[in-house]
C-alpha cells in the first residue's frame, strides 16, 4: 500500500514538473489562435478512429478468450471502454483490473482466465509496437540532429524486445513446466522482501489456471490482423489532427510520435498520463521543425481526443451496465492486492 501511494505521488510530481516545463514554452495568445485554426471535420474523424481502435481491441480480446466460449462483442467493447476510461481517471493503471472484473462479472467468467488473456493481449501490443518502431527506423528520414534520438529509440526497442521475449519464455515455461517456473520465480524474488514472494508465487499459480490459448491457424491470424488494425486505427487520429492543423507529414511521422507516446505512458504520471503524454507528443512534433506553440497545441488536441471522448464513452457503458465508479475501483483494488 505504501509503495502504491509513493508511486502515485511520484507520478503526480512528474506530471506537474513536465506541465510546468511545457507551460514555459507557451504563448497563450498564439495557442488560442492555433487552436482556432483546427478543422473540426478532421477532429471528428480522429475521435471516430479512436473508438474504432477500441472496438478492434474488443475483437482481438474475443479471439484470446475463444477457449472459454464465443463472447458477445458488446460485452467485450463495454469492458474495454470502461477499462480505458478508468485508466484516465484512476491511478496505478487500475483500469486493467477494472476491465477484467467488468467482463468476468458480466459474462460469469473465471477471473484468472480473464487476467491471463489481458497479459497475452499486452504481449501482442508490445510486439506490435516493436514492428512499428522497426518501420519508423527503417523508413522515416528523421531530421538532422535526431541521430541521438534514433539511438535511444533503438536502445529502448531492444530493451522492450528482450523484456517481452523474457515474459513469453517464462509463460511458456509456466505452462509446460509449472513447478520449474515457480521455482525460478522464487529464486528471482530472493533479493526482495519475503512479503513480495508470498504474494507473487500464489498469484502466478492462480494465473496458471487461466493461462489458456487457442493455437488454431485462423484464430492466430485473426489476432495478428486485429493487432495490426488496432495500431493503424490508433495512429490515424494523430495523422488526422495534424491534417486538421494544416500540417502534412508522412504517416510514418505519426508512427514515430505514437512510439514516443508508448514509451511515455510507461513513466509514472498522474491519471490520464498528463504531462508525460504531452511532452512525448511535443518532442516528436518539434523534431520536424514545428514551432513550440503549434506543437503544444497539437499535443493538447491529440491527448484530448484519447481522453475526453473515452471518459464519456466509458461512463455511458458503466451507466448502462448499472456499475458505479466506486464499486469498480473497490473491486479492482481488491484484485490488485490478491
């Protein structure tokens, strides 16, 4: 509990610091003028594709849970929107637990199976980002002076690839040799306080019960195709907002900004990734020579597209299911402690 509170306040501090750094670069009169130039038709299209990306996440999640039974997309989509809404409102990424709890409650599923599917879901996200990063580094001609940034992206991508590969290997070992995997986990946790191992090892054992996956060719193809479409539709809002401001950059530039955003949301921050998200978007745009005020204006709009509509959509879904925010947060906090 103390660790969670510390992480929360560290995130708040980082968000405040980054926002102050960005505010120093803003000419507020120019900011208002820049926002007034936004073509609202492109903004509407950006919001539309934001919701398309979440619907595609529901499609992929359905494939990941086919071993349970074919689930209705309406339940999956509602859980996805509620989960991402909660990530924008609550600290410590509680939305991931809330998303799983909502689906398990609505469809009467076993919680370990739902949580395990979300781990696999995130793994596919991670490898999709690796592919996107490779495309950026191979095809996008970064402006002069960005060589160091390209090196940092390569280093970050390599680190992430090794991390995800390690997680995959552990999951395979956990499935094929559960006793050996749990013994390895116990050895890895020896340097840490005993209380961590006492919670982590039973959690891994419970997680093992839900670690199932359909390896059929059509199922795997559906997961891969939906993963590709998820990230295409998630990147299009950035491209459309740029067009709305009259800025014509290649689509790969939007992929570059998206990769920076993925790295940014890993940094502790206030709910909704305030500050870290804006700085990453601003940094990507400034790399292409956009003035500070214009880059910050675009960063504000890009964040707003993925923030306010998703909160409204998630609140509507929660209301339609008769679920209160307080109840969801309580259940997610309890799940996170188990």
